[in-house]
């Protein structure tokens, strides 16, 4: 085995050079950070958006300003036909599809007792349906070329409970199960599927939680005592997308500052 | 029984997808019966054939080919056996079967178990791009 150089910063290596990535819901927040992170590692990126065209084009410009290649493509991931067109558009514009990041997500927080059926259904259609629709749309290409990496953005909510988060948490738990099954079905074809489970990241999606009382209530429950930055999650996504994770599939990777590991933050019991 | 240019490519695809030895996969081996192929194996086999020959066959094409477009109600009898009409069609796509032995005895959902490597190669000739093979 040849001796290799020691570990280097991921950003120093164009680990995704020549690859094409599609990131759903990439006009802002975590999705935008993921798109930028993949582009920084050499990938050409399709920046999917639903309604925020101007913001998606800003992400594209930011990538192009750094010498990268990107295109903004619209699609409502809850619509299977739109996802098929999104994948076809990615291939037509960027010449292939190697990495799919299923990031698009919404939340409609409410107590179960007070919930409207339309609320959980809307969350399920976008969060879980989007993963299913885009995965199905991409799978033909990936299975045929016998390579590809799918990274689903789940959440620690999918493995823990939180008051008012039942639609979102259930949709993420469904993503976790779907990720495992995708991995099992696709592995023999050289296609990998993993999920990233962020804890509390400072994005618009959970701003109501992370900014309430300065976020102190939540920070007390996170061993790292800080929220994740979008780039903290994006770095893990880029790793899973790339060759460094070649033997990882079916993994659910928490990126939560220890939040899901903790029973309680306290003093030594002895 | 016809031979065809695609038989080696189909055998290779089956060997690789199922992780078998070359000598285990004969033209007359049945895919799901003798070789134990499952649905995901068939998908793998079809993708490998597509890559090797250009013949783009969907899993649904396989079912359509075997049933020949005959409606379910006419392909099967009331007790879910393959009808005489169905058997006559199966004889065309699977020439090795002896339909006289199968009248009233072949469950409609077990037809695929008679489909051989050679039958698949014959199917590939229909789906391959013109001028290939």
C-alpha cells in the first residue's frame, strides 16, 4: 500500500472534481451551504429551488464567482413529475448526475391535539415525498452508471421527540428508514445512500426555536454549547458525497454537538 | 431451438449479477428456478445487459414479453392456472416447454420460473439496437 500524505483539510482537496451534484432546496439556509460546499470541492452543482428563484441565482453566482459551475433549476419536490424533470434538467445542463442531496424541507409545528390533517400531510409530501421522488428520479441514471451517492438531510428529530414537532419528526424518521432501504437496494450497483441528522443549526427553518430567549433554553441541552453553523453540516454532506466515504452506506450520521448522545448535562454522580 | 449472438453477453450478465461460476450458468438454466434470481437480481441482470448490448429492457418488458399482451383474465383461468391461450403464447417465447404436460397445472404467477437464460437472450434480440450483436 503506498504511503499517503497525512490528513488535509477537505477544502484543500478537489474531492468532487468532475462530479455533478443536485441539491434540492438549495436557495438558502442549509441547502445553499451544501451547494457551496460541494462546489468548493470541485462539483458542478444544480441549485434547486421552489419559489426563491432570485436567491437560487445568488447561490449560482457565488459558485461561479469562485470559478465553479452551477445552474438554478426550479421544481416542487412534492411533485414526482417535477422531480423527473429536475433530474433530466441537471443531466442536460451539467452532463450527468453523481451526487444527489435531498435537502428540501418544511415544517409546520403544532401540538398533536390541535393539528390539522393538512399540516402533517404537507410536511410529509415535501420532506419525505421529496426524498422519494428525487431518489426514484435519479436512481435509473445512478444504477445504470453503477456509481452515485445520495445524501438525505434528516434530523435528530427523526430519532428523538420534541413538543410540537410531530409532523417534522415523523417525516425525518421516514427518511431514515427510506435511507436504509435505498442503501440496501442500491449497494450492489455501487450506489451509496446515507443520511445526515443535524441537530439545531442556525437556519431560517428553526429560527423560532434557536432565537427564543437567545436560544439559551436549547443551548443548555447541547453538550457543545453552540448551534451548528450550516457549514458544519455541509462539511459532513460533502464527505459522504465523496470518495472518502466509499464504504459508507446506510449510515445515519448525527451532526448535533452531542445533543442526541446526552441523557443530561450535569456533575459527576460519584 | 435458436441460438443467438447475445447469449454470451447474457450469460456473462447473469454470472456477474448472481456471483456464480461461469459453468453454473447454462443456456437452459432457469433464472429464478435453477439460479435463484430475485427481483433485484433481475434488475441488475437487465442493467448489465443494457450496458453490454445496448438493449434497454425494463422489468415490466419482461413480464409483457412473457404474457404477450394477453389480458390477465384471458391468460389465467378462474383457478389462477395458465389458460390454453396463455400456454400457446408461452410456447412461442419459451420453446423448450412442453405445454401438453402443463395444461391446467401451471400457476400463472409461476410462469417466470420457466424462463431460461436462452429465452432472455432471445428477448434481447428484439430490444437490441439495429446493427448490434
